[in-house]
């Protein structure tokens, strides 16, 4: 196993080598695509349209909430910023989607280095790939058409498909059921946020890998329940093929 892979096992948590990994559920922004700055700018634009502008205490608090809530459905993030005002949350969410999709149109999307090779390696080894995200179905569709990964993944799931988004386990369990697996221990989850880790642990995945290319620190990922910490999604095949004995 590469030196960049760090196992974090505590309180009896580990990977059962008796059951091979057959499904990898991977986050998008910050994990497989490197668009963290684009997402942050879209959030800032959306908040500003609702009167919360840079340089104010309200803006600083809102962006702290955005950072803490990364991985969650975007509409839920805005509901947290504008509690009790559904119309304002919906308006901010609409602005976010427009701003992010316009940014994609201008700049495109760039996979995290090694991502495409990792996807190919996993599928070559018979591991199915599901992308799970906090984006809406419309935004996810734009992301997928821009990436052109139709031949590299088996499924892409957003909160609208599953009922609830992260930190709840619904999207992982939806992928598990749709792809016909037999045991949740056959599932690995990888992401860059604490909410990704909470989602994976609640779903019962054997491997919940924290990725260090995104928004949250190693400490935040471990607090969410990461079983492993790796530098990048490029390291994921080595981890999963080592555990899938």
C-alpha cells in the first residue's frame, strides 16, 4: 500500500477483509472534481443577492455555515442561513445554481489529478462507481454532461433521488439498492467533508475514506467517522483493492 494512505482505526473500527468492496460511492466537488473555489463563489453570490454582503458580520457567519455544511444539499445550507424564510432560501438556492452553472460554462470542470485513472482502475476490478452529491438534479446533469463520464460510472445520485441528502445515509443506500448489492459492507464511501463521513458511517459502509483535496481537515474527517484518510481519490484503488481480499 502507498505511503500516502493512513489507516485510522479506533474503538474496534476496521475493515473486514472477508467481504470484498463492490461499490464505491464518491463525492463530486473537492473529491473527484476540483471546483471548490467555484462552489464558494456561487455561495457568496447567492448570499449577496439576499442582502448579506462581504465585509459584514452576517456574511462571515453565513460563510462559516457554508463551510461547516459542505456536502449537504445546497437548499438545506440556505435554509440554515435563512431559517424560517423558505422563499428567501429558495431564491438564494436558485441564484447559486445559476452562478455555478455559469461558472462551468465559462471555465469548464477539471477532475482532481488521478481521478479518471482511479475510476478506470476500480471498474476494471469489477467495483461499481456511484457519484453522490449535494447538488440538485439540474446542476448534477450539467456537471455530468460537462465531465463526459457516462462510460466511467454506473450511477449518479442527488438528494432528490434518495429523499434526503447528507449527512443522512439515503443516497448511499439508494445506490446500494439500485446496483443490486447484497451487503452494505461491500460499500466504500469517499469524500472530502465531515458530512460525507457521517453519511458513510450511517449507511454501514466498511470503508469511509476521508479525502484531503477538499474542504475539511483530517481532524474534521475523523470526527465524522472516517475509517481511513488518503491524500487523494487517486489513492483509493490501492486502498480498496488492499481491503477487498
